[in-house]
C-alpha cells in the first residue's frame, strides 16, 4: 500500500487505514517503508500488530503440519522409495507363500477307505469279435 496523493498522512484520513497497512504487512504484501514507519508510530497499530501475531501463532499451533522436501538433489528419492517398497512386498509375499506351502494341509473329517480287493467283474452279455478285413477295417483320421 502506498500513501494516497490526496492526503499526506493516510492514517489521519481513515482511522482503519493503519490497521490495513499492518494487515498487508503481515500478509507479505509490498508496503511503502515510510507508510509502515508512520503506521507503527501509532500505539493502536502496534497493539494490533501484536494481537495479530499472537492470533497467527495460536492458529499455526492447531494447523496440520506440512511436510515438504526440497526438490534440489532429491529427485530420485521418491522413485527409490517406491522401488524399495515393491521389492519388500514381493520378498514378503514369496516367503509367506513358502511358509504356507511348507505347513501341512489340515484334513477334513471325511476319509475315503479303499480296499485292496477288487469286486469281481460282471459277466458279459454279448461278445463282439472284430476281425481285420472282415468286419473291421483300419482307417486314418479318426473316422
């Protein structure tokens, strides 16, 4: 904020202008140094500055923290971390599969008992004799 050309002292023209200069200064806006000096010469503007700083500090404590990494020199770190995560996952999965394969399989409550003796085969009701060249011929192609 720059002083108005119409009035020599912006704080005298508008009582809230001093507070606006303090707000702009804390927000990082460009302020004319002479205007800031004149503004901070007022006791109410200094009190307002202290109150705003206290409020911003109280709010920043409750705000979530941002984690940031400088880009310079750390471009490969996210890819390296992702590759390490993939390798760790694959290795863990492999060993978990080996453990599962090595453990005996739990049996269910059903057992199949097979007798070594086979029952006798039934007698044929009709016998068909196949004689090559008479009632049976070899063909190729499965026909």
